[in-house]
């Protein structure tokens, strides 16, 4: 088929044939250049598509990171609120502990005072009892000694009734 293409050139002057040959060479050169450019365009389009895909992936990743960051911020806020609440509760508990400790110290002092008062009343009671027994022995006959044993009312007759009752209750408990 190439001989058919070449037939139309027969009978043309050599200058024209040279010019045609130059043009055909230039055309081949342009076709090759166009083909190379087409490959470059296709490669660039593929790279562009790849970059667009990469940008989309980066956008979705950035969006996911933003959501995660927001979730973490919310968690931090909740933790901070919980920390403040617990800190406040701790302060309340510490103040309650301090109050209860001071009450305990006060109660211990009160118990010590009551124990000392109890000892004092007991010793008074024992002294009064010994005094009453010795008084009965010195003033009475042996028959009277057996029939008249000292009662707590006689022994502590010098104390007020409320103190007497209090001492009697303490004595009965022991």
C-alpha cells in the first residue's frame, strides 16, 4: 500500500520532493512528539487522580481526627468536672473528719472528767461507808451492830438527792 501512497509523488520536481520529504519528516516528528505528550498527559492525569485520591483520604482522615479530638476534649472536660466534684467531696469529707476528730477529743476529755468524778464520788462513798461502819461499831451493842447495817442513804445523807441518785445508779451498775 505504501507504493500507492508514493505514486502521487511521481513526476514532481526534486525541490518539491525534498520539501515533501521535509514536511513528512516534520510530520513524523510531530506525531512522535504528540504521542510523547499524550503519554505525559496520561501520566499527569493519573498522577492528578492519585493526588486527588490522596487529598480525599487526607480530608477524611483529618475529619476523623477532628472528631476524635472533639471526643477527647469532651472526655477531658468531663474528667475535669469529675475531678472538681471529687475534690469538693474530699474537702467536705476532710472537714467532716476534722469536726468528728474534734468531737472525739472533746468526748474523750468529757469521759476522762466523768471517770475522775466517778472515782472521786466512789472514794467519798467508801469514806462515808467506813465512817458509818466505825460509828455504828463505837456506839452500838453487838446486837445492834448486826441489826443496823449502814444503808447508802444514811452514809451519803450529806449529799443532795440528785447526786445521791446518780451515785446509787453508778454503784448499782458496777
